[in-house]
C-alpha cells in the first residue's frame, strides 16, 4: 500500500472541484493568495488516503464521490 498526503483549501461558495490543492500547507496557502481572495476559502486541511497501485488511484479519483473529496 502507498499513502498520498495533500493539503486542500475548500471554496466556501463553490463546488468541491473549486478547491485548491497542493503538496504542502505553505504551497496551498500561496495558491489561495495567488488565485483568489483568502476570504473565499477555508483554511488548508491535511488529507491522506491509501491506495495499492496506479489503477486503484485512478479508480478512486474517477469514481462517484471521488476526486477532491478523497481522503
């Protein structure tokens, strides 16, 4: 099993697809500042999930309720 960890700042008024994601908390905060107003997003939250191989990761990302809701 492999573990993927990322940081996500959810858009307060948008869809999950409008969330900003990054590898580190600092990068996530910087993307929020660069792309939008910080008042439009929640504070970044650390998320992790386990997957077995690339196919498992693909399946999780494309399945119903997958994508940015993973972790």
